[in-house]
C-alpha cells in the first residue's frame, strides 16, 4: 500500500493546483467584468481631463473642440437659450474648452445664424484647413468666418499654400478681403 501514497499525493497536488488555477481564472474574470461594468456605467466625460503640463497644441485642440461643440449646442436649441457663462477652473484644458464653447456660440449668434430665416441651416463645419493647431485664435476665427460665406470653404481648400505657415495666413487674409469686396 505504500506505493499508492506517492501517487495519491500527486493526484491531490494536481487537484489542488487545478483548484488554485480555477480560482485565479474566476477571480480574473470577475475583475475584468467589474472593470468593463465600471466603464460602461461611467458617464461620458464632458470636458478634457485634468493635465498638469499642457502644450499649446493641446490647448488649441481643446479650444477648437469647445468652439465646435458650442456652435452645435446653440443650434440644437434653435437659439432659444441664452449663451451661458462657463464655470471657473484651474485646468488650462478645461478653460480653453470652455472659452471655445462660449466663443463659438457668440460667433454663431453674431454671424446672424440665429435669425429666423437661418435657424435650421445648422452650424458651419470648420474646414480641415482651419483646424491647424499652430494657428492663433484670430486666424482660426477668420478661417471660420470665411468658411461661413457662400463658397468660402471651397475657396479655403483651393488655397495653394499649406495651412499653418505664414504664407497660408497671408493668403487667407487676402481671400477674406477678396470675398468682402465681392459681396
């Protein structure tokens, strides 16, 4: 009978190892399910996350995202809601997003989009050329103003200069002057 004991120990050891592996697998599956459930139940973020060191590209991107979202939000209300003020924040990305959100709404309202005949025209989509992250805010606004005019977006896309360089900014200003004089 003594030759059965080592065999029994091996069987018990294997069963114990299998039980431990099954327990670890069950624990892993539960942890994964809990994390997926937490992700699904978490609300969608409304603003960029807090970042300690922020570069100019991230700030420009947050501002541009806020601008577009602000215009979409204003048009979704058919301009019936007043333009709110944004809450204070210490996060530069949140501040840039909020500034863009407010500026986008003001620009859209100032452009006449809230006039009764324009209410269902929708917000002007910024041409890809306008969204160059190195462009200062005044150049971005100028680009959006031009894009809002009839044929403006096509004229911006037809500029031979590459967006983001000083020659493109100069060509954009010349296009603005040309379109203003044509009107």
